[in-house]
C-alpha cells in the first residue's frame, strides 16, 4: 500500500514522502497514530499543491534576499567609537551594532544572526559577510574610526 507520511517516521521517511509499505503496518500503526494517510488521487493532489506552494514561497524569499543583497553590496558602514591611544576600542563592535547601523543608515532590517563577523576590538577597516539566505550572501566594509 502506498501512503503519504504526515510526520517524520524513523526508518521509513520524512514528512511528505510517498512510501510503499505493508497494509497491516499502515492500518494498525501509521493510520491510528495519524503518522500517514492513504496515497489516493485526492491526497496526492493536495500533497502536490502543498509542495508547489512551498516551492513558490522559497523562490520568492530567495528573490527578496537577492534584491536585498544587491542593495547592500559594496556599502560602507562607518562607526565612530571611543578608543585609546593605540587604537584599542573601549568595548567592542558586535554584529548587533552593525545590524543597528545598517537599519539606521540604509533603513534595511537585517537580523544580527545573519551577519558573519568576529568581534571588532581595534580601529581600522574590516570586511564582513551578510548571509541573507542559504545561497545568497554579500560583502560589506566596516570602517571603525576613533571619536574626536
């Protein structure tokens, strides 16, 4: 019997998979626990529609991320911070500070978790990476200057 899995089932498959299993296993274990449903024509049509909607949603998210990456590409973020004589900062610059600055300067909301960088503790120029989507990222330059 062919069934559509409604949840991940160990040693059988992931949610949305269509698998061929014995009738008894389906009727006595999977169906009562709502782990699967029969793969008839109506259910297959619903499954295909869900997969198509999910694919379209991911495509739209990726296009949005690419548009945002094009906007951010080669932008320079300039921060003035208090520092000592040798260029060492009083405190540190983190991805949270960079995300706030991007929001303030360019009016773009970026989650701090999407900014890939080490904590900055010295004045100077740094390159950071902003990962907007699994396959979409862009580089930005951060310039840290001492406050006068």
